[in-house]
C-alpha cells in the first residue's frame, strides 16, 4: 500500500470513530431535550450531525485511493466503537458476546487492511455515468414505494443499497484536469457533473429510508440489514465493474475477513448499547400516540377563576446558617372564588297575619271531662265505711254492754 493509501486508511478509521462519536453526541442531545424541534437545535445534536458529515466526507476522499470493500468494512466497524463508548458514557449494558464481537471485528479489519492492494483510478465512461444515475433514481423510487407497502426490513435493505451506491459513486467520481483552476470553473464542473447528482440522490434517499425503517421496525434487525446491504452488494459491484483489486494470495483471507466483519456488525447491531444510541437519537418518533379528541359535554360556561395575587418579592427570608430564627409565616391572602356574594345580616319584622291564621285552642278543650263521684261516708277512721248487719258479724251473739 502506498503512502496515499495509508493516509486514506487513516481517514477511513477517523471516519469510523467520527460516526461512533456522532451517535453518542446525538443520543445525549436527544436525552437532554424534549420535542423534535428542541432536539434538532441542541448543541450536542448539532455537533453529532457535523461529525456525521465530516465522517462521510473522509470516506469519500478515502474512496479515491482504497477499495470499496475496505472502506465500507471499516465504517461497519464503527458499531464496535459505538458499543464501547455507549458502555462508558451512557452506562449501557455490555453483553459477553458484544465483547467477543468487538475483538473479532478488530482482527478482521486488520486482515482487510493488510489485504488491500494498490487501486487504480476508475475511468468513468458515459455508460457508467448513466448507469449510476439510473440506479440512483430507480432505488429511490423503489424505496419510496417500499415505505408504503413493504415491511421495515425491505426498507432497511434499500437504505443500505443507497448508502452503498453513494460509496460506489464516490469511488468512480473523477474530474478532468484543470477543472478547479478557478472558482467559477470549479462550481460549473460540480453543478454539471451527473455523478454529483447521483451521489446526492443516493445519500439523501439512504438517510430518509433508514429513518423510516427505524420508525416502523426494531433497531437491531434494521441496523443489521442496513450494514449487510451496504457492505456486500457495493463491494461485489466494485470488484466486478470498477476494478478493485486485492493483494496476490490474499483473496480468500480478504473475503473471509469481510464476511466476519459483516457478521460481527449484525451481532453488534442487536446490542443494548446500539439500541440506546439509535432510539435516543431518533427524534421523529413520538413517545405515545396522541389520543383522539373527545367532544366536550354541553354545559354552562364556568366563571373565570381570578388571577392569583402577585407574590411580593423577598417576602420570606431564609437563613442558611446560625441559630434557627423564629419563623413568621408570610402574609398570604386566599383569592376568593367568583360567585354571588353572601347577603349581609339585617333585621326584618315578621309579617302580619289575619286573626283566623293565629293559633287557636283545640276543640277538645270544650268537652267536659267526667270527674269521679265524691264518697258518701265521712272521712273518719272510726266510722265504718260501709254499714254491715249485725247478724253477719262473728260476735253477734255476744251481749251488748
């Protein structure tokens, strides 16, 4: 590998770390804000977006010197950096299989870097330009249709093809000599290049389709399908049509290392740390579905509640040191509810009533109550109450004195 190749490899590795750092910053920014608008304006989220663009630019520069399979594999290895950084910064759970996947990914990427041979500049023909432009429009239209009818896995696969197509366009993008001698000629060259249009269509469509797949599907499977489509298909196209080469004798090792990197990316895509970063950074998905509006019941309008009384500034004094003072409660007035005021106390004379309405005695008072008859004997103890004949007395035979 030449000196420019090593510089391009360093840019690719920097891009992988930048992608991982962007995911972490976007996750932190999304957690520290509420609502999509506030999240998009958060400084950390903006920093993550800047790092995404910087990493993408580094990968485009590296594709002029390195093979597509090497650049895409190194970028797929950014998941390993994301998992480790999420464990340290976001305190996400790290499984044992994630540790093994990170270690295996590092070894496989090292083998890929050693197997990459010197790459020649791609001769871009008119047919190749038309093929890239047609592929960009076709995949973008298929992705738009997939968002309406297809499951999230298909949308994620098309998103991976779009991002991989952007890498292929970056590999084939060349400009004639002297195109950037002046500012005007450089701007004209960029605006009239069909590959620049294909690059923009591939990039924008890939990001939109990936966001749609994340909204409707699970994070792990969607990310796994994305990296499989983004690494395998473009690498095969680049080796077949763009002339990407491998060092002699390293063909099988390079192919095996590429497959291992893809498999480890699939494993790391299902890690809890990846789920935490992607779900926190996905701000377009609401936490809960809005409840349907219910019609209000007809009722009389309630009186408006009075505004609370303004609190006097510094009405309470808090002493944080020294002996506890005697606390005097502040003067507070409870605002009265609006309503009809209570009548004041007053004296009113009773109304005059007619005579017949006055209380009358009962009719029972006019009826005489019979009284018991008085006894017909004198009230003396020595006089018998009732006269008895002598013959009935037990001593009637005694002589009288």
